[in-house]
C-alpha cells in the first residue's frame, strides 16, 4: 500500500511575502500556540500525525481551519515533536513543533504533490527549514536515491553520503537547539550506515553485476552493525529491503549480496527473506523462481521459510499463462462488471487510486498511449481504482477526464486484488492476453510505454 511518505518527485521552494509579525514569547505551559494560513485551502481535514512515544502506533492531533484558510489553535503534545507530520488533505509537510512555543506558519497547497511549499516565520524558522530540507533530500530513502545518481565505486559513493550528512550536521550546529540536534544527529548516523548498505544493490541495478569492490569489502569486514540490537537491526533491514525490492535487478544476485551483509547469519537470512517478500508483494512473481531456489538452498530456518511460503505460492499462481483471477468492478453509474467480461482483446490494466500521487502522474502518459492506440483491434486499456470512497474517485475523474474506461473495485473486488493479485502497492500495471490469461502482473508503466511497444508485448 502506498502511504503518504512516498514519491516527492519535484522540489520547489515556496517564497512569498508575509505581513504578519510573530509573537516570540513562549506559551505559559506545555501547550503549543499554532497560527498561520493554508494557501489554497478548500475545506480539507487537517491534522498532525505523530509516532506514539509508547510505541503503540500513531497519534492524531487535528485542529480547526477557518474558511479562508487561517487558523489559530492551542494544541497539546505529549512531547516536543521534531518530526511532526502535518497532513492537509493529500499533502504531508514535515515540520518541527516544540512544547511551550508559539508559531506562525504558511502552507501552500496550490501546487499538487509539492510538499516543500511551507515556511515558519520567526520562531522555529531555522528548525523547520532544516526539517523540510532534510526529509525532502536525505531523510526519506526514496528522496536520497532520487537525488543521488549512480554508484560506480564505494569510496566515491561513501564520500557523497558522508558529505551530505556532514552538511546537515553543520546546519544543526548553527541552529544551536540541543534537543533538536540530538534527535537529528541520531537519524543522520543511522542514515549513513543504511545508505552505505545500498551501494551493492544500486551497483547491481545499474551495472547488472555484483560489485567487486575492495573498499566495500573492508566496510563489510569492519563489523559496522555489530553493536546493533535485534530490534535495531530488524527496523533497519526492513527499511533496506523495502527499497531494494523495488529496484530493477537480478534477484538471484541480490540474494547473494544480502547473504553476506554482516557477520550474523540469522540477520542476513532475515534480510534475504524480507527482500523476497517485499518483491513478491510489490511486483509479483516475475524473475522470482531462480532467486527463490537459491534462497531455499541457503536459508534453513523454518520460521523464515514458513513466512515466505504463502506469498510465494500465491505469486506462483500469477505466473505467465495462468488464468487471471476474476475481479468484481463497478462503473461510474454503479453498473457491475467482471474482469472476465473483457476477454477478446489483450487487456492493459491500470490499478490506481485518487490519493496516490505516482498513480496520477501516470495519467497523462496513459492518455497518450490510449490516444495513439485508437480503436485498436487487439488491445484495450482500462483503469481500476482501489479507492474505498467512490466520491474521491469520481472527483478525480472529473478533474482528469480520462478517455478510456474507468472502474472501481467493489468490496469483493478489493479483496481479490489484495488476496489473489497480492497487490500491496500502487500504481501497478497488469497485462492479460485476449483469453484472460496473464502475460505479466508487473507490466511497464505508461511513462515507459508507447502504443507500439504495448502492441509488441501482446503479439
């Protein structure tokens, strides 16, 4: 499933004049006075979304917004929040809010999907500029990888990682906020180690081969992760596996890299298992058979094997040539259909949702493909929304006005998509032949397709 942390593709800073003056006095108690304005506000629900300090999930802190987008709220936080995610409709702004302080801030939501268009004036300005820049370029794995580029050798790669981290450390020194510095210094230390571990996978994805790099071998031999607890390692390796599993690469070779990540065999086997499960859930069975055979030749822990087996068996049922599981759908008028109703032509299926930014970014590309296809005798395109609220789906269709058939999965259809297609992240594109059999459950995105290349895939 796509969460709101993912896919901040364009970075554009918001600069605007502001006549308001911030009162710098702190609050009398631990409450936070939060004032400001949301530019482009249209009645969206707004809340802070916080990690529960007790480890019991998340805490939501909503507050009221006036019709003109202004707000003046007195909020209570259990602690100072150096990474307070502020959600405004489909936007997520990474902010810093400390207890007993008063803030004035502006958030611009007029540019869809751009979550760096905000600023604090006066109190908290330096901390929030740091927070915005950190999460949009280094804090989130995808943001770092989008901004980083290629990884030709470990020495130069690590220099770039360290230089980026050190630039943020220097900013922390300049800000001079002890609690804030302690919080982000720890995150920077973890990020450096984590991004170092991405090197062989990035190299494999780019070059097609496992790197033979002396400096990386020295890093592995240094025992970098030896001081980690089981809890720390599992959290870190889960993050690594979620990113690695999305990279285009030979999974068999990825297994060989994961097998020797550190000196603890059980941890390496955990990482191998996690990469395969994430890959199965995100991208289906393509390229899995050889990697799974190698995995089983190495990993003997019954717990890991029992964990991955159901996902592998389910994904195997989606192999090329298998009959596609039927899905119950509804059109915009409420008329129900089955996926099997579309036999007779090869079918390119776009699984998406109105709240999914990467999905919506593909719409113009898919429109170009559809236009070029015209009334093709061999291929048709449909979109299937997994929105649980059809009002959001219909609103998005009104805005985008796509010219190809649009459907939304019913409750039963959603269960099929989750259970039988194993789709846990979107966008996802599936290609079926004219008899309703699977060509691939991980087809290319429209942004990588043309009408002709799509025709070639079904010939």
